[in-house]
């Protein structure tokens, strides 16, 4: 069936699914993976949302982790799922970018690195981008579907590769790494104020740990930056498609409006709008018996129509599909299958 959803799943190498909380975004991401598997593709759904909704939606409980797990489904292709593990991904990045196993071990064993990898602002966003890069280059998969956190956090993920690349190019960072090659003893006059300022903020012990880390990290910052730029190019490449999931709720539409416009600001095209949890449309005879239900349905249609018109005004090439409100939350593959059927029907 040649619908917008089917074409998206057939032609993309990466699909980024966005939307606020409570719109069924995770279930829609899993449904897209099933649509792709039905086409014979090998799809992996990666959730970078700290919540465990993906495992709950497909009924796998606590078995989903950083390493993809294959889901049994009635399809000629394959459906896999994974949940971001920030520490495991950071450790893997260190291992893959180090000059040799000895350098990797020095970094991984450094106490400053252990604290940095767990507390640095934006670490989850950086590692989500890195995990996407790894899976997109994994020969086991044809398609990576990213289930992002609620909308505004999703934008942090989209912009994190460029931020990391800029950070690693900052003169202070480059000076600190250079100092790490010989310790603080070679700090020149220009560097001494920076060193003293850092020491006052973090303390002398922490500063010593930072210098030890930088000595171990020497040379790896180039690889980190190259990986960040590669992910930035991937997110803006022709094979990457962005989708937004929206429901008739006022807050969901407000967040979706904001995200649609932010995508335009970033120069990213929106490919698909998934209107989810849409109340049923009733016939004329129902209005006399259940006027409240009909009024609710008509109000939802009006809200979605307004959002649709605004979105197409900003992204005229976007396509729209929808799925009806289910009687209960999706918690197994049967529910994902029904959702995939609806989204595929256009």
C-alpha cells in the first residue's frame, strides 16, 4: 500500500519521531518499525527517553537495554528495539576512539571521567546522538527509528552534536588538552589564570584529577569532534525523516506548533504528521442521543484541522496520517499491530 507512512518507512534510513508526553509517541515509533518490517526491512527502534515506555508498549518489560533486542512479529523483515544507556554508550565511545586499549583503560578508570560521564550537562543528549550514529552504521539494520523525549528535550538532542563540536573547538578546551600532555608544569603565562580559576572552583584535588583525565584523553578530542559532526550531517541528510505525533489536547498542539516552527528555524523539513488518539466521528443520528460525545469529537477535529493548516503552511510537503483513540493504553504487540494498520491506511 503506497501511503505516506509506507513511503516514509520504505525510503528513510533514519526516522526521528517527536512529540510531547502523552500523545502515544513511543507507540507510534514502534508501529513505524513494524510497518518497515512488513516491507522486509530490518528496523531498530531506539528510545532515548529516560522513561521505559517502549518496553511497556511492546510487552517486553525489563529486557530492553542498550544492545538491541529482536521482537517477534509477523513480518518478512525484522523489528528490533533498544533503550539508551548513557554510561554504556559513553564507555563504548571512549573505547572506539582511543588510540589503543591501554589509553581507553586509563580514561575509563579515571575518577574524573566517571563523574563527568554521569553529571555533565547534556551528556544524555550527546550520547543519544552517538548511539544513533552507531546504529545507523550497524550492518544489521536498514532503518533506525528514534523515539525522542518530550518535545523541547528532543530539540536538545537535535542540536547536541553541533554544540559538542563547538565545545571541543573552544580555545580554552584546546589549551586544557594541550596542558594535559605535560601536566600543569608546562602551563604558560596565558594558561595560568585559567588553571587558577578552575582550581578555585573545583578544588585542587579535582583539578589534579581533571589534568590526569586530560593526559589520558589526549588526541581523542579530535575523534569526538569528528563523530559529533558526522551525527550532525546524518540528522540533516536526505535519508533522515522527521515526524511529529500530536493529539487533540491543547498542550500537545501547543508543543507541536512550537516544534514545527523550530524545525523550520533549523532548516529541517517535516515529512509526516501523525494525528493520534483522535476521537471517533459520529453520524448525525448520534447527536440527538449523545450530544456531548459529538461536541467533543467536533472540537477535536477543529483543533487538529487548525494545527494541520498551520503545519502545512510552514512545511508544505508534509503528509498527514491518523489513528483513533484506543480504549486503553498499548502494552503489547497486538496493540502495536493495530496502530501500524491504522497509520498505514493513511
